């Protein structure tokens, strides 16, 4: 079958109403859970071939997210799917008002290569939990994980319900010509615009999980030791190939030198090296070359070494960076941390406000006023105070961007809502109805209507 036929079969299957059954959804979520658990070794092997990700990082940042998502929906699907009662206004008495969450139909999920399992399966799990049929298009850049996901899903799920479509740019382009009831895309802002334009042809709603230059701010009132440790971990996790990684560091001038030394210390302590469990290689030569060009060797404070045969870029700190430098013009998406100092916290915040809204933002301080300014003035998708990245680990917090960093969100109940339509239903009694809304009209009837409103 070609992809058009599979999409047509999914649309036909959705019309059978089978996916609206909670029992049906739970059965296949359990099946996916068992597939992940029973094939854990294969998942480790494939991602190691793609870019050398360790078992530890693969479990903590990929598999654990998938299993937690499935367990969340298995536990909460009944309550999430239950019609929600809301108050009925006076004008609609005697009546009952409810909101029904209904599946959208046939959805498309386009995954990303940097966390190929998590960023493919997590939205798929939410889509299935909400009662949809789904096409998954993983990123071809992580080729081995794409092929493994296709094998595991397509051999165990009926294609009219869930299907993994392999391929590259041409195949994705063909997919985007088809009509879906929702498209979920994770990737760059540049490609996100292409997806958005294609979706607009069919008036298809989208969730776009994009990126941007996410700042991390360290003030003189921060716990510098904790800040350095957490920033180094978050920045160089997955060799910096993380959409919510700190993209650049703003550090208050009085503590800059002290803080730079702490950053250097933790890079050394964490032993980032080629083939180390705590580090991955860059995904391909194209991205390797792009990152090397961004390193201004005159501004290297630490690192800067690389090995093109192993696609290894050493964790690199760039000092005395300014806003006009090339590295500050685009999202880095790699193990390079540019550092800019500031002397006035409010001016630093105002500078960030002039830029595109980032996917994440982070602040390290013990100053309550600075926390309030950061939270109230800056617009960003999500973030942390005195930590980085860890907000993703709370399924009660929505994850998504704003402005250039994305549209819509997911995780937990927000993922269920992202793939559902909130259908309003008003049920009225058939007795006791006043006639004030019916002709013939009169001033007295209008007077009553004014009072009711």
C-alpha cells in the first residue's frame, strides 16, 4: 500500500468508532508499552549506531519518558475522557451543560532526530490515548532508530490504526500534501514554517514544537556552585543537541570570573570525551561542520577541540561574547556555550525582550525580586528557576513554545487535549420554557432579556 491508501484506510477505520472505546485505547497502549520493554536492547543498539547515545542517557531521556507517558494515560484515561459538567447560565435554564472530549480523527506526527524515541512516541501516545488514528514520520537523520521504530510498530499494529512511514524530505513533502485532522511537528523553526504552510492548505490545525535561543541568567545572588553544576549538565546533555538546552549564558559581572572557573571545573569532572557514556557525538557531518564554524577561536575560554572522524566536538565555553557575534544569531544546537556578562539585571531582561521568544528560559538567583521580574516580564515556552531542563519531567506542566518557538503544547493532560476536540453540549428540558425569545417581540420581552443577561 502507498501512503495515500494507508491514510484513506485510517480515515475509514476511524469512522467505525472503534478508537473511541476506552478499552480499545488501553489495550493498544499496553501493547506499545510491552513492545518498548521487550525490545529495550534493540532500542539501545539503534540509537548508539546513530550518534553514540549511552544506555543511561537513552533510558533517562527517552525510554523512561515513553513508559511514564503510557502509565499516565492508562491510569487517567477514564477521567480524562469523562464528559465534564459546567454551570449552565440563567438564560439556558432548565438545562445541563457538558464538555465532551472527542478524538480529532487521523493525525500526523513528525518526529525529531535529537531525541528520536521520545519526540516521536510521546506525541503518538497522546494521540492514541485521545482516540485517534496516527501516522508517525520519524526523522530520517537518525536512520537506525527510524528503521527500528518502523519495524516494531508496523509488525505489531494494524496500519489502519498506527503506521510508521519511513523516508526523507521527499516522503515528508508527499505526506504534507495529504489532509489530516491535526499535524504535530517537532523540529526547527525553518521547517516548522513549511509544515504550517502545508497545513494551511487544508485548514489543518497544528502543534509546532520548535526551538530558539534559550537564555540562562546567573546573578551575583545565585548559589554559584549549584548553578554551574546544573548548567553544565543541561547544556552538554546529548552534546547540546537539545531544544531546551541553555543556548547562551548571561552572568553578572562581579561573579563572572569565579563562575567561569566553576563551569570549567564541572566540565572536567563530568569527563566529557569521545565515546564517554556521559556524552554523544554530533549527529552528522553537516551539523559538525556548522558547529565548528561557530567557534570563534579568539574567544575560547575552555575546550574548542574536535575530531571529525568521530564527529566529536568538545564542550566549549566562549567568553567575552557580544550580541553581534555570529554565534548569537541562530540557535546553536550543540556543545558550545557563549557567555555574556551584564551589570544591570533589568537591562539584561530588556535585551532578551527584544529577541524572539525562546522555547525555554532559566534563572539562577536567591533574590525574590529578580525571580518576580523574570517570571512576569519574560515570555517563553517554559523554564526553571535554579535549574535547567527539569520542567520537562513534570507531566503536570504543559510543554510547548510561544511565538517563534512554537504553537500549542502537550505532556500529561495537555497532550490529551492537544489531540482532542472539546465539544460543547447543552441539554434542555422540554417543559417550563418562557416565551420571551419568540415573536412577536415587545419592549417588555426585551426588558426581561436584559435582566437575564
